[in-house]
C-alpha cells in the first residue's frame, strides 16, 4: 500500500533552517510528483510547491521563492523540503503529498499524504 | 492568486442530517476543484476530484457538484465519522489554493 512517512517534529530558532524528509513506499517513487503543503495552527492548508523526483525539477509558490528548496534521494525513495530564514509565522505542520498523475504532468491534487511534521519556530 | 471562499465556516448537525458546504472561486476554474476531509490530528483525505468524481473507497453519501465559480459538497446522511473539517482546493493554475475550511460539528 502507498505510504509517505515523514521525519519527526522540529524546534528551530528564528533565522535557522529546517529540513523535512518524506519516505515513499508502495509505488514507483519516480512516477509521481511530490507536493509540499503546510498548515499553520487553526488555518487551512497552504501549497508550497511541487517536485518531480524523476527529473529533479521543482516549481515553488512565489511567496516561498528564495527560501525553499526541494530535493530527493532516489536510492531511498525520499523527498526533502528545506526552508531557510525561519520566522515565527513558519510554525506549522508540514505535509508531503503525492500527485495523482503518473509519469506525466502533475494533476495538482493529492491522493496520498504523509502524516505531517510539526515545525515550531521560537526563540 | 485565485481565492477560494467556503461557507459556512462551521455548522452544527446531527447524525442522519443532509449537509451542504459551499465553495466559491474568485474566477472561473471550470471543474478543477477538489474536496478533502480532515479529522483532528490527521492529514487531509481526498473525497472528490474534478468537482464531482468520487474518489475510490469514499462512501457514496458524499457527492460534489458545480463548475465555473460555484461548487457544493453534499453529505446525504451524516454519520459519526463525518464530523471533521472540509476543504476545497483548486488546480486551475499555480499557486494552488485552498478554502478556509468548514468545520462540521455535532
């Protein structure tokens, strides 16, 4: 069965960087784009961008440009989200989510999600 | 950016009730509209794709309708496990955006 398993909770100081990992199993990792979505406490989800594990291409939401980097390690079917210059309003649960489409352009909606990683930014 | 506005933001209902949730897009998004259910402490779960197609494994009491700018999620007979927050999301263009959510409470 498809599973996305994320790394554990993080506490960071303002200005630091954080990396969240997402390990995929149960499907061909290279065949589906991975999206990153975050959700601040009590808020709706917010899309951060997508990553193509096959090509290494990424598309970031403009508001995160310059602060976000998405990468992967094909050997262990894992995707990574790095967010730098952290601020208190980056405190949120960060999710990886699989794109519906297979070996084609992303459909831009999400059929499987990781369990979420809480990132807390506090001095 | 396309703004997605849901109404109501919360509602109270009883088991067996018919529940309707609305989602309005700030511009025409055709049928590039999706609905998710999120229970507390869990990740969102896909219910409806392309405005009206039921995701595999989702009970048939859930249905979606609409096109253009106005969309509806209907739960025909509310069950205990349906008490959750529901979000709409568009994929017409990037950035992908979500509605603010509708919390369905007892």
